[in-house]
């Protein structure tokens, strides 16, 4: 999974997620060169959700299924 800035610059290339105790660990490469592991604690996840308006939270499942459909279309077109 890649994350981009508004200008289209790759900010992070996420390679994997796994659990380390109660923390979610995101492994990847930042800015194309720095290998990193980001640890997200339960209280950080709660804070992230608290930052999201309800409109965004309710839209997340729709965005997820749109992503699945687009990924499927790319693989069948290739």
C-alpha cells in the first residue's frame, strides 16, 4: 500500500501490518529511502478515530469496497 501527498509524491510504501502485544506495527519505507516500523498503540487508534467526523467513519466501508473493485479491475485488465 502506498501513501501519497496531494502533489502525488510517494510519502510511504507500507509493506506489512502485524501485532506486537497490543500495538499494531506498520512496516514500510518512508520517502523512498528510510525503512521504518510505526507502532500504533490502542490509545493512538482511539485518538485517530476521535479525529474523524462521523461522515468519514460511515464512508470507510464504501471506500474499502471501491478499492477492492478497482484492484480486481486492474488485475483482470492486465
